[in-house]
């Protein structure tokens, strides 16, 4: 029993570290997109195609709303996918 309890403690520690690194990566990616949008905001004139991309970003961000209280993996996956889509949209900026 002691070995199982020790392994459970180890799994819990690995889980917490993994979750922390995951959150850091996602927050860093959100920061990259935020910086790019802020740079666009400072421009006097924004191209039509950029406005379409910003509208698409807004649509993705509205889809990111989830049931935080449930703490579901699928919500994390959805957020990860949305941030990935935002990065792709902003890559060419």
C-alpha cells in the first residue's frame, strides 16, 4: 500500500507541474497575440483584410466562453485550439 500511495503522490506532483507549464505556455501565446493586436490598434489605417482577421479573432474569442466551474478537459482543449487559431491568424502580421 505504501508504494501505491507514494506513486499517487508522484503522479499528483507531475500533474501539477505539467498543468503549471501548460498554463504558462498558453498565457505566453495569448500575450503574443495581444501584443500583435495592440500594435495594429496603434496604426492609423488598418487594411480590410486585417479587419476581417480581427473579426474572425473576435468570433473565436466568443467561442472560448466555457463552464469554468466544471473544470473539463474539453474546455482546456477548446481554449488551446482557439489560441492556436489566433496565433495562426496573427502570424502574417
